């Protein structure tokens, strides 16, 4: 099975600043879109929240999925609910909710618009072990991409007869240009520490 694969490293990302600290835009789709212009259909980013209390930007018509990757943070969605996220916990909310944060943490963001949506999955691989990741596409969705972000450690895998090796903060984007219902990848951790990975699965909802 052939895929269109791209490996992005730290120098490929766009660092930005917001009221709560430092943010990094990992990738946006389509090509040439960006967060500032609000013309993306999906976006992946990480942010470091450096102050004890902050307010998220208002993002109308944007669906957000947020996972803590370091530290503990509380999200207070006014008139909706409050939730505490420990490391690798996640929350799913709407971008135009009035949301405050309490606590210092680093977070991973998936933002989607229009008929695009997705999910976040946390994986960890023990030292010198392998893990098989399998994703079955729901019947009412068209798979767009599967992305692997290395939170810490590193892993490698072979795809299209080519070996890809990742280190901390690397992002692998696998554009799923075929209609197969099941996708399998074997990830190998060849270092002496646990590797943590966030998998972002992005798909289009069928009308």
C-alpha cells in the first residue's frame, strides 16, 4: 500500500506568541493556509502555557481537540463545564466557547473546520520494543491523514520501502490517498527510554 509521506522537523515549524506563552504551528491544510488567516481546514500545533491563568482565543466555526503533553491544566468552559487534564488526558470543545485555563502545561492541539474532523490517540512504546498501530476507518468518513508527533524519545518505521526515523518534536504526516478501510503501521522504539507519541487521525465527514 503506497502513501504520500512527509517528515517535518523543528526547523520546519512556525513559532508564534500568544497571551499565555509560546505556540508552534506544526502544519496546516491546505498548503499555504495558516492560523492567522483562519483559512485552514485542519491544523496541528503545540503550545506552552507559561502563566497560571489565561484565556483562549475566540475561534468561531472551529472544532478543537486538546491533549496535555506535560503538566496539569484545568479548562473552564464558561456555561458548559470544567475539566482537569493530567498528562495525556484530552478534551474536545468548540472554538467560540469562552475558555479559561488554570495551571502551567504544554498542550497539543488539533483544530478542524467545515466537514473535517479528527481524533487524538496517545501511544507509548517501551525501550527496544515494537508497537503495531491499526486504524479502521468508520463507514461514514473519508480518511485524509494520519500524523505521528513524537513527544519524547524516538521511533522508526518503514513505509514505501523507506525507513523514517524520528526524534523529539518530529512530525510524520501520512496522507491517505487510497480508500482502504484499514491502515497498519509498526513503530519500533530503538532507544533506552519510553517513547510517547500523539497520533492525529484526520478525516472528512460524508454528507
